[in-house]
C-alpha cells in the first residue's frame, strides 16, 4: 500500500469518526416557556425509552406565567426524543410525549 493510499484511508477514518461525533453532539438546548395561566412548579424531561420521570429540572425554582428558562436536555444517551411533564401551582399537570429536542429550540406549555 502506498503512502498516498494510507493517507487517504487515515483521512476517511477521521471523517467517519468526526461525523459520528457530530451526530451525538447535536444541540439539545431548549427554551421552555410557561404560557399557561398558572405558575409552573416542576418540569421534567425524560428520555422516551424510560418509564420514569427524571429529576425536577426547576428544583426549588418556580416558572411564573410568561417566564422562560433555557434547558440543556441531554441525558448523555445521544437520544433526541424526550417526554416533557410540567406541574402547575393550581394542581394541574401537562404531558407532551415524543418531543425531538434536536429539532426544536422553543417549547411552550399552554392551557
């Protein structure tokens, strides 16, 4: 094998590795807006492949009506599809399944 062929193989292998890394490094930053009529007291984003809600992303914070928060929705799995759940001050909750966080940058919870 010539040096030129070896260089091309090395370059091709490097491109394949970098393309694979780019797919798993997609942007998962989503601005979540509370467009409902009650304060949001909990927000969960769980990979659709799980049966449990992950930890409350808001923690002790409350998202008032009309407020927004930027969230990096990345559980380390490389997946893009998540289920969202919000719980509100009035006792109601909303669930939205199959949200592709690699394709959206904004998500609004409404009544």
